[in-house]
């Protein structure tokens, strides 16, 4: 049960806070003024209804009074003609009409008093509504001015939500700019010191560099091989074999060169 109470309390607190944020005093004042105007309109309709009823009673009273006067005249004429019975009947009807007239007179007085009360209440309510309207407009103007002043002060001080977001965006942009400048400066220093070669230069000179390295490696191998030969006394592989300078004069085309004997060798034999 305590958990439910806590949840209910938290919910009401959050709802109250949300409503407080969403509530605009100007809208509330306008709504209150609208309700008062509607109430004033109802009071005025009530006054009009009472006045209409009073006027209807007055018309009925006038009709009954006219009939009563007519009966009085008829009674007088009947007496003049010696018809006392007719005169008595006319006066009897007049007496009945007089009772209705008296009732309508009382009702008329009540309606008139009610109309006066409602008229006075309507006037007072109208004065209150007019005063509330004037106060409402004053409060709305004051609230609007205070709201504008608050926004201006927040804009100048930079504490408003919008200005805070703008300030954070500017700060992030400045931080990124400084980081990029530092990175560019570091790369320039590394390239200048040779610690970091230019990628475009490396890509352009790759073929030449590889060819020079291959030639240097081959030259090192030949030099090391010549040094080893000199240390062991082995003949050089690149020395060309001795060939006879002059071939035998007696050699023919159909005698193989291997069977020909040089002239010097013949002389030695003889």
C-alpha cells in the first residue's frame, strides 16, 4: 500500500510540474474572462425573460381591465333599461374579472421586483466583468513584458537553452579546428625532419628505388665473390679460354678441326 501511495504521489508531482510548465497565465485569464462573459450573458437573458413575463402579465391585466370597464358600462345600460337581472349578471362577471386582475397585479409586482433585482445584479456583474477585463489586460501586458525582458536577459547572459546550445556548438567547432591545426602542424614537422616521407613522392619513386636497390645488391655480391676467389686462389670464372690464333694451313673443309695437327707440333716431331 505504501508503494502505491509513493507511486501516486510521484505521479501527481510530475503531473503538477508538467501542468505548471504548460500553463500560460494569459490563456488562463482569457478563459476566466470568457466564462464571466458567458455568465453575464445568461443573467441578461434571465432579465429579458423576466421582463417578457412581466410584459405578458401587463397585457393580460390591461385586457381584463378593459373587459371589466365594458361590463360596468353594460350594467349601467341594463339598469337604465330596467333590466336589473342583466345588470347583476354583468357586475357578477366584473367581480370575477377583478379577482383575476388582483392576482395578476400581485404577480406583476413580483415579476417587477425580480426584474429589478436581476437588472441590478446584471449591472454589478457587468461592472465586475469590465474591471476583470481591464485587470486581465494589464496582467497580460505585464507578463508579456516580463517574459520578453527575461528572454533578453537570458540572451545577454547566455544562460538560455538556445544560447547554451549555440555556445556548445561553437566550442565544439573551435576544439575540432584546433585539433586539425595541431595535426597538420605535426605532420608538417615529421615530413620536414624526414621521419615521415611524402606518400606521393614514395609512390612516384618506387620503381627507381627498387631498381637501384637491386643493382646495389648485385654489385655487393660480385665484390664479395671476387674477394673469396682472391683468398682461395681459384681462377676467375669470367676469364675467357685461350684459343689458337692461327689455324693450320693444311686444314681442309672436309677434315675435322680436331684431326688437324699444328705446324709447330709437326716440326717438333721431325
